[in-house]
C-alpha cells in the first residue's frame, strides 16, 4: 500500500479525489490484465490462428 501512496503523491493523481484515483487504478489494472490475457492466447493458440495484415 505504501507503493501506491507514493505513486499517488508523486504523480498527477495526487490532486484528484480518492474515488477517481481508485477508478483510474482499476482501468489501468483492467488494461494490463487484458493485455496479459491477449498475450497468453496469442502464445497458446498463435500457430492455429489465421492472422492477416493489410486490407
């Protein structure tokens, strides 16, 4: 918890109210979890996926 408080104090989040800080932290965590899940799926099933780039 000390790490989160230090991040809050030394960033632009320090001036925001507590509910907004929690919401921003939730959004950040959700994005990180989504990216980790996408990486797992890509590594696990990447050989069998039909990925096309271009138009």
